[in-house]
């Protein structure tokens, strides 16, 4: 879950040395009081004392006393898979500290366990040094079911749950869901104190919250703050399924998997990640919202495998330029970049270049919103899509499939996953024949196709030169890219691109939409037209 480049960190921790600090104050002498043996009275303010406004508690002590017995520390033991670390992060740069006993230069994987915990041990490689990782969790039933983050227990060889009274229990994994970074554990025993998810009333931005967990392996720590925002995107795989809750209650390493409560003691989120350039709290924490966590954990407790609906398309979020090139209002819809042959959308007639405006009546403002809406649909159920194609609005029903796992999508190069597609990239020499939009282009002939190693199915015009100061250059188009479509026209010769630019101007559009192929990847690129 962590993304060291963007500063997102999940919260497990190996341990920390804590230095005691003594506060030394200035001695103030009050002669008359000292002489009479009375304690000095210091008046801090002459202002009258007012009752706090509604929603501002004088203390969080009652809430903490009530909910803290249900919150636990989770200690995980595993061994470092050095081969996996080298494969995933060859330079191991930017991570906070080295693994004790590991070869020089080896540092922990920041995604799997926040730079502290284990990855899965490869059966073909010798085990690395043993690692102890820590996180947080909480009981959601009296018979021993607990919730935590998947990244806290990922690759664990043993899991110990430390209760509020320091009792240690062995836990087993009931189920986990990598996409939402949630896991359910089980310990023996009855009558465990537990808390419940707040699935009814939704707290507002600005409402008080209290987070309880195990930061830096200190255990039983409470912090307070407010809800800062809803619907945060961490720009990773999980954000396709989770619109994260942002809070400013301090969240640190080791808080992962712990609960955030409202002022009524209900769980409103599962603490999962922080944004931090330094690795410590800067007041920006992220939690999986209660409605998502409740649904996923109930499925896992019932022994069900988490499945998600599937359209069988690769989609692209609409930008202002994309919207302008299609004559649509800004900030709405998701653009279909590719359609998986034989997939649900292909069978229903969805086409490349369609813009999905809503799914099952839910407006689509981004590719993530479409993916989240579709993921809630069960396999075989219909998904009612409202799409725009060539300026016309269509209603199309797609019968949902089952979304492949993250590993299956990765094996396919990430295509067809109902998610954001990659940008293009390649290089090849050609001779320009036409100049348009700051690009020199020519027809892609059989000879050029063979020389460039392109498939016989690739047809269009190839870019030979790009003015770096043009909008095309600024958008990343480069020599060797193949333009497959311009506007609504399938391109076979340079004049098709010129005609599309002329048509865009006639329609009063500020950009023309190009569909571009590079090294087997395709993407829509809106390029501004000159007035």
C-alpha cells in the first residue's frame, strides 16, 4: 500500500527506541503564598469560561475507556525473502532503515509491510533473517473475529494478538482481500470485547474522531482529530475499490489495521496509510471507510471469496482537454480505451472511444468511480451503461463477468482490468510527408510496419517528428507513435488527421482526440488545435 515515491506509507513497525524526556520549568516564587504554606494560584486568563460548542467534547476519556479493550496489537513473525526484495526494488533506495542481519544494501519492501515487515518467502530461495513486524487490529465479534490490514499479516509465518490486558493469543487468518487491504483473523475464546462499524449515519467533514492502535509498537495509544475529507485517491491499485477517508488524528507506523472511532464509539474506518515525506505523522492519514470494511469483512467471515463485477475494458479518466475534444462537459465520464475481445463489453457492443457517463444510474466522474460501481455487481447481473458515441447518447446493458485477480491481470500486462490504461512509448525513423498539430506524419506502409516490427493489424499514420513546444509534444507524443484514429475517423493517411482537425474547428472544439499506439499500448490523447 505504501508508495515511497508519493510518500504514502502503511503503518506496521519493527520497533523503536523511546527516549525519556524530562520537562524543566521556570521556578516562580509567590512570597506571600509560600510564606503561608499555600500552593500558589496562577490565573491564566481573565476571560469567562464558556461551555464547549456542540460536538466538541471536554475529553475523549469516556470513549477511549469504552472502546480500547476491543483494540489489539498484532505481532507478526516471518523471514525476509531477499530474492523478492531484489526483484521488486533492485536499488532498495529511499527506505528508512536496513533489515538487521540482511546483506548490505538490502532494505525492507515498503509496500508489503511499511518498510518493516516480511514479504512472502519463496520456496526456491533460502530464508533471509527473521523479522518481527507490528500492527493493530480490533475485535468485531465476541467469539474472536478481528479486523486488520492485509499488508500487516501478508506473508506471516506466525501471528500473535496482544490484548488490552497483555494476554497473548495465537491468531489464524480467516480471509484477506488484497484489493481493499483488509484481512480477518480469528483467536480462541468467548466474550471478547468488540466494536461495531458505523454503517448508518455518516460523520461530516470536521466531525471529531479518535484513533486507537499500536504506533511504533507502543500499544494502547489514542489520538484525536477531525475528519479532513472523503473520497481520497491514493493513486494505487486499492484506490480502484476504496474511496479513502482522510483524517488528521495522528497515525503512525504500527497504526495500520487499527480503528478510527466517531464520538459515539462506532468504527468509521480502518487505518491503512499515511502521507508522509519523513515516515512519521504529518496530520494526513487514510482509512478504509466503514461501509466498505463492513461488507468485505462479513464476506470473509462467511468463508466467501471476494469477487467483483467486470466489464472487460481498459478505461481512461476524462481530462479537460479530452472533454473538449469530444464536445462534452468537463469532469464527467470514463473513456473506453480498449475492449477485451470476447469479454462482457465486447459481447454487449461497447466500442473503443465510447464515453461511459453512468453505470446503474450512478454518475461516473472518473475511471475509479466506474470501476468501484462495477465491482459491486455480481457476476451475471446486468450493468446498465449510459454512453456517448460520436456525439449520440446510447443505453447499453452489459452482463457482468468476474473480475480477474490482480495477479491474473498482471500476467496479462494489466490489460482489460476495467482500470486506467498506460501511456504510449516507442521510437522509429520515417520521412515526414504532412505537418499537422506540430507533428510530421506519414502513412504506415507495409515496409515501415515490417521495419518497425509492428503487427499486421496495426494501421494508421506514423509520427516522424514532433515540435517539443507544441501541445502534442507537451502531451508526450513522440517519434514512432502510430495514430490510429483522429476524432471519429479511423486514420489510414495523413489527410485523415488534417480533416479531423478541420472538423474539430468547425464544431468549435479546442482540441482533437487522437487514439495512439506505442509498443503495443494504446491511449487517447487530446491535442489542442490552433485557432
